[in-house]
């Protein structure tokens, strides 16, 4: 197996969040659509030697069979391919050194710019097809993923628009470039081309042996596209081609790309029990920043300094023993006003049934503190006894205030006023959990959490109203 690791209002808020999600989905769909267009364009190009009538006939056949083609390369396949590419990009970011930069879809699928203008170009190829053992299919000797990738690189090397028409300029470019093909496909012992490439790079065979293999494969294949890819590659001058192949690296069987990202996080001295939280926060932040960059028409490029400036706080939180509060959008219940704690607020007139936006905010506070309490226990930041003690402390604080709040109250109006006064007093409190002082929203969320659990209320007769 080849493994290469290089060190070189709430409604407005909700509407905004939904809009972002829709835009992100549209962005993915647009990527898939464009990919499909490219297929059609390539299909027409491949028919260039045929008559116009033949092209029309073949194109009509292609359109008629588009459904079966789509079944083979569905939108889901394209989406997972994009995700594979993105997580590789994320892993490269985590392994940046000072002075280095990583790009997504700039110079290649992913590229890393090292010191002294040295670039690593990476093509990512992901398959969802499995063999009889359930493993991803192998990268074969005449695999389209292999030869289209090498062809693309050959075109970059000889790009006249970049001033690389002649061999000297091409060689100069190659000397400062590495070419990496990364895939989840399996290795195959039958792939003699890759074996010959390895032997050539190890100095066991000369370039003529590899060149002869290229010629043999071009003659052997019946696939006109692959034949064209190999022929185009072989058009490079021998000296250029030799240096090019010396700098090709193949990494296969990289299926668990998310696992690799998390391993890189561990190497950043992040506690193992905080890996999931740090991963989720970093993933979310970088995706958002990428989306914003694309909307602005900017390239997705992150330097070491950019990374440290933008995301260091996430890593600091992953190393600290203080409680951290990763932002998340909780899933709201279908009927906001059916919640017990909302009913307790309705009965004292704190909110009305027309205050849906406020009810959503209060529900969000409650759900967040509930989620955090569970998460802190799961990640080992707190133990269950500390959570119980926290609930007990807030309950006692409420009980002390509740016992004196209604003294001298005899009329319903006085009782409601006293209940509102009790609620206002406790809402001003900021509770502590261990050494961490909670925010007002989380402190209020704890009050709503206990009220929803039927442990506290606001009206003098709230417990009777529970019946």
C-alpha cells in the first residue's frame, strides 16, 4: 500500500440559517450540473472526426440513454466525490507549516504551495463501486481515472498560456512540482504500469522500459478516450516526460479520509475526548468561510498564517479544561407552545401565543444548555454528580426566591405581578458550573430546562396547574 504523508429577531435568524443551507445545497447542485455539462462537451469533442449527421445521431442516443448514465454517476456520487476532495483539503490544512499555503480547486483539486515556489498538485478520485469483497474496486492499468489525471497534468505542463510551450520551460515547471493522485480505490497486482513506474523511480529499470509500457497500453486499449489521453501524454519530449514521471506519486486505499483528519487533530495535541467537538467546529467554520469566498468570487486559499489567525481559538478551546460552548442550531419541537415551560410562562403573561419568535428563542436557550450538559459529560469535562449539583443549586436559588415572592399577595393581579418579579429576578442571575460562569442565555436556559422538567414554576399555584 502506498501511503504518503508530506510534512514539506429569531425568525430572522432562522430564515438566514435556512437561506444559507439552501445556498449551500444549490452550490453543490451547481457543481454537479457543471460536471454533467463537461461530460456532454467531452462527448461532442470525441465525435469531432465523424460527420455532423453521425454526431447528431450519437448525441440523440446519448440523450436517450442519459437516465442510465445518470444511474451510474448519480448526483450522490458527485457529492461524495466533492466531500472526499474537501476533507483531503482539510487534512492538508492541518498539516501546513510556516510559509505554506493550501488551495481548493485553484491549481488542481487540491494543491499545496511550499517554500521557494514549490507546488504539490493533487487529483482526488473517489469511487462508490465495490468489489465482491465489499472493498472499493481497484485502480486498473487502463483506468480512466489514472489516464485522465496524467493527461490533465501533461496539459498543465505544456500550457502555452502560462509560458510553457517549449521543453526548457516545461522542465523548469516540473522541477518545482510534484503530482499526486489520491484515491480510495484498491491496489491491484495486475496493474503492471504502476509496478513499472515504481521500479523506474527506484532506479531498477530505465525510462525506455516505462516508455515502452506507455506505447503498449496506447495500442492495447480499445477505449478511444483513454487512447487519446495516453497519446497526448506521449507527445511530451522524452526528457520532459521522464522528469514528469519521476514526480508522479500514487496513494491508494485512502478510504477513511475523515479518520485521517481526526488523526491529524490528535497530532495537534487535542484531547481525544474533544476531537469530535473540535472537528465539528473546524469543519463548520471552514465550510462557511469557503462558501463566502466562492460567493465573493475569490479563490479558496488558506495560508499557515491565515489558519492560525482564523481558527486558533478552536484549538485553544480543544486544549483547555474550561467548558467550551460550540455553536449549533437545535432542532425545534413541532409545537413550541405545547412545551410545559412555555405554558408556565403563558399563565403569568410573560409571553402570549402571538410571541412565536420569543418562544423560539426561549426554546433554543433551553435546548442548548441541555445539549451542552450532555456533551460535557460525554467528553469527560464534567461528571454526572457535578451536573446534579448544578441543577440543585439553581433549584435552591429558585426556591429561596419563590418562598418570599408571594407574601402579602391576596388578589390574582398581585400574584401575577409577584410571579413576574420572581421571573425577572432569576433571569438576571448568571449561574456557575464549576469554575465557569454561564452566559445569560444559558442561565435562562437552565431555568426553562428545570421548568420543563416540572421542578420549578412561576405562578403561586403552578404545581397545582400541573395536575
